[in-house]
């Protein structure tokens, strides 16, 4: 069958995303760094037969020092956009003490991004917080919202010259769930009540920060929402799927969308929902990533078309897979772009695609095992960067602004 050429809109943004703690290294004043080195974490890993040393972020990818090298590789791959995060724990390592050297550093990072020709998306909170903030209760305490707002005002004012889009939070749905309900992420709390409080305070924080960024900085702002495709299984699954969809995809979105100039979409998961919200196994034989996550590109089209009603620009701010041997990544990207293009044809105002991630990184509680990067990092050879074949194929799409499918 002859391939068709699927043209993307003029000015479409192509690139990849990263997060500070996952690539920079030595984020020593953060709650995540403290948690990684905490006795509870180390004991839990040893109980599972794992070596705690393999789950420290440590130097990460040393992108704190090698950011220009990484941007240069992305430019070589024909990217015209990048998403990164700045670390609050570096900028305000102690309450009320702002580190000018950290702000200077991020200014240089963004200057480098601009030098390499990128439109920049900057995330202000990507899962990590200063340790002092966490010790005060973090987002579980309403009075702490002011601390975050002050940091955001300072950072956006200082870095706005080199920033095109702001994202206040990355995946508040996941942050609140894994940190305050399921207890996988720090602070490892398991409480519905506290999780709901965290969600409420994050919503308030976003809305306050958005007002400042929109009216004082005069730049577009949003959240990188974690949106999944949830499909009903069986007769009773329709009710359960509707409820799950509201909780997972719509609760935070519906309360923040009026304070967003665009919609950031992080898409990874498709779930079959049965009775009482129980997740069922897909019967359609989808391939899986190295982490056992089902690959379901069709779900991206449904997620994107569900957002048409908001009449706002949409940017896919994350979409990727763990694939150490690089056998599935090329097809993964092309398949997801095919369904993104279908959504565009149906009226979704999708204006960019940022693959997760530019380089192999520290994958939170899973350490360095999962390999999401377009660029491989050899941790046994001075963190050598090596471009994967799939990255070159994605780079052709970026250059041409069309997909042959």
C-alpha cells in the first residue's frame, strides 16, 4: 500500500521534553534528593533485593553543565522547540533566600536554547520542591501556596525574555496520586483527604500564578495535564469509565482551564475500565513498552478531540516510551503522530509535539533502568551521548513538517 503524506500545520512545533531533577544532577536541596537518601527508602529497596545506590539521582546526566551540548544535539535532529523545567530548590534553597547564581544559570540555559533556535516551554514545578517547603507540609497546607506564588513571580519576571510558554505544574494528577494517595513518591502519604487537599491547593496556586503571568509577564500559561484514554469494558463499565474519566482527566482540568491560554497534554496510557472502575487487560493485542505499558496510539486521537470544546491551542507536551533497544520507538512516534493528525483533521487545534524524552534520564522511583531518550546516555562511559536511529527518523519528520504513513 502506497504511503500517504500527512502535512502538519504551518509553524508546527517539534521537539522533546526534559525535567531538571531527572537530567541536571546534584539537586541537593530538594525533597526528592532527601527522599532518595532517606533510611525508609533505602530499607524498602534492600527489602526488594535492590541496591539503593542504583536509585540515587546523583549526577544524573550532568545536564546542569552539558545543557548546550544537549541542545546542540536536538538542533542537529531538526527540533525547533524544547521543554525544560527549572528547579525551585536551586532558586530558593532556603526559605526566603534566593540564589542569584541559580537564576543566572537558568538564564544561560534559556539563552542557549534560543541560540539553537528553539521555542521554549518552561515548567515551574515538575514533581520536586525545596526540602524546606516539603517540611512545612508542601501543597498539603493552604498557607504554603504563597511561597510558591512568590517563587513563580520571581522566576517568570527574571526569565521571561527567553521563555515563550509557561507551565505552572507538570501532571498534578500524578503528583497528587503517587505522593499523597498511593505513597509511591515522596512524601509517601496514603490519604484520600490529604490528596484532595493537595489538589485543591494546586488548583488555587495555578490560578493565582496564571493571573500574574498573563497580566504582568504577558505570556501564555498552562498546565501539563496527564490525560489518559479510558474506555469502558462490559455493561457496567460505562458508568465506571465515566466516573474514572472525570476523576483522572477532568477534575483538575475543569477547574483550571479558564486560567490557561493553551492546553498541555501528556499522553501515555489507555485503560479498559470495568465494574467499579477496575482496570481490565486489553484484548486487542497491543505491544508493550519495557515497563509493560500498553502502546495505544488510537487513544491520543480521542484525548485530543475531547479537548476541542475548550477552543484553545493544544500542545502535546509529553509522549514517549521506555525502549532500551530502540526497536519500537520509531513506530511509536509515527503511530501517535498519525492519530494526532487525525485529531487535527477533526478540528483539534494541535500546534506542537514534544517527545519524552530528549535523553535517557533518572526515571524517578525507577532509577536509571527505563530508557525513554531519543539520545542514549552511556552511564559506563562518562555519560556519553549517542543518537538513536529512531531519533534520526523523528528528525526527518521535524525537518519536513510532514509524516509519511
